C-alpha cells in the first residue's frame, strides 16, 4: 500500500523521548522540558496585528504562487540592508516555513541518485528531505575539536562525481556553532569551484552572540550564483505556527522552485505573509530583545559548565541550543545507545527532558534548548548536575 519513497523515510529517533514526555505530562507529572526547537516568546505585537488586519481587510484570496510581491520586496530590502546581498523579488520564493523552502529547493535541483553532502551532527529533516527528493544523503562526520564545523578536509573524501549539493546550517542546530567569515569562505569557495550547489540554511541568523553573522551569498559573486539561501520567520520573529519561510537564489533555480510550489501548495497563507512584511520592517527591536535574552541565558549556561567542570559543551555562539558532551559517562551508562539511555534515565529520575544526540547522528552528545525561562534553565542544569553526580 505504501510507496517505496515513504517507506524509505526514517521515523525520528527523538519521537520516542518526545512521546514519553507527552505521556508523563498528560499523567500530571511536572517535567522540566528543555527539548523545544521553538522560541519561548510571543510573536511581536505589530506582526500579530498585521495578521488580524489582513483578515479584516479581506486579504484572504489567492495571491502569486511565489508569494506576495510586497513581502518579497521586504525580503530583498532585508537581504540588502542586513546581509549586504542584492536580490530582486523574482529571485525570492516565500514558502510555508523554511522546511518547505528546503524541500522545494531539493526538488528543484536533485536528480535521482544525486548525492548531497550533509555535515553531521545535523538537523533531523535534511537527510529525509533529500531522500524524498530522490537524492542520496551523504553524512559527513566533523570534528568535536572544531565545534563540529565542517572543513574542506572533512568534506574532500566524500565528494564523488554524483555530488550535487551541500547543506550548511549556520548558526547550527544542534551544536549552536557559528562559522566565521574565513571558515565559511574556505568551504564555500571549495564547493563553488567544484560546481556543487550550496544550500545555506540561515534560519537562526538573528541569534548570534559573539561576532557579526555572514551570509554565504555575500562572500563573492561566484558563490552568490551557486547558493540557495534558506531563511524564515519561525526563529527570528518567533512565528513558528505562522508557517512562513523563503528561499533566495539565482533566477533559474528560483523559477523552478516557484513552479514546483505552484503545483504543491501555491503560496503560504496571505495572513502570515502580511504579518511577515511587518515582522521584517517594523519588529527589529523585538528581534533584538529576544537575541539579548538568549545571550544572557547562553552566558549563564557557559558559566555553569565551566564552574562545574564535570561535563563540557560546544561553546554556543548562536541559535538557542547547548550541545552537551556526555562521552565521559560512557563507562557508567554502559549502553550502545548512550544519548538515548542518558535522556531516558534523566527523564525518569530527575524529570528533565533533553534531546538525544543520536537524533542528530551524534550519540556522544545531548541537546539542551534554552528557548525556556531562566528558572527552567537553572532547574534543568541543577538536575543534570544531580543526575551525573549520583550515577
Ligand atoms: C536548522 C533548521 N532549519 C529549518 C527549520 C524549520 O523551520 P520552519 O519552522 O521555518 O519550517 C528548523 C526548525 O527547527 C531548523 O532547526
């Protein structure tokens, strides 16, 4: 009954823990939940009001399938003023979230059997999206010592004649690492020279703490032509439920993305698109406030692990995740599924929910999301300490 394509999709390893957390909460247990991949802020008021106004103004009919023109103009303004890259609206396609933009782009460029380089640890959906598009995900291990940021050396041995695309995530989920301009230039020049398309997922770009974010497409004219930028409103403007994202790329690929989208979903909700315009043009202060709050939490977490000294984290420079190295606990936990064992155990004993690194293809780590209140974060950190010290 089920297609080979659907059968080929792996269920999320993190669902097991997620299901358990939901059941425990439903049973009335109090859980400190640091698993969430979405901001703990409300959507900025001005954006919300723009959504309400869109309804009362009857902006509730079909629009252009690549997205509302004013929204695409606002995206171009943002890319020019914040990222120093010039695009025209015909290079932009607004989609139902960044996940949808990634899927559209994968369908636009991947032929059956094409290989796609994905540095791991990585966000769970990339390999499955690549498979759905008929491609072959090639997972490339990276080094902990380099905060899991892929280098040319890491990638080289995985390049074949079939390599069509590479997916970069900057800032990174799950590691929180951010590429410097030099690191980015080195790998992007390499892939561009080889004619391998770069898909750069920049959805966490507004949440960087230590140096200015650099968009891949701003690096050089050649890299710009070779890159599909993915971005969206879920993380920067706390608009996860509005389902709004976009791609920016050369007109040839953009046309193909628009054509695919026109047959699959047409365009994102007109209401969300009106909210998106206002989020881009009028909510910069809200975005900054959120970033500053994440930074305070990040600093607290970094200090906690430094002072405690028993476990280490990848130094988080962006997004809202701390990736915790649990490899020193291998002997004590004695499991070939280390991160699952850790997460199950700490959930049972301490009522703390974290995401096992195995879900991101890195079993020696677990992910803590600090898209949560300071109180919950402090509570979660104390629970980790208590659990580890009593193993
Ligand atoms: C790296 C990365 N890309 C894309 C997405 C999807 O974002 P959206 O809500 O816009 O589909 C997420 C969500 O967790 C993510 O972490």
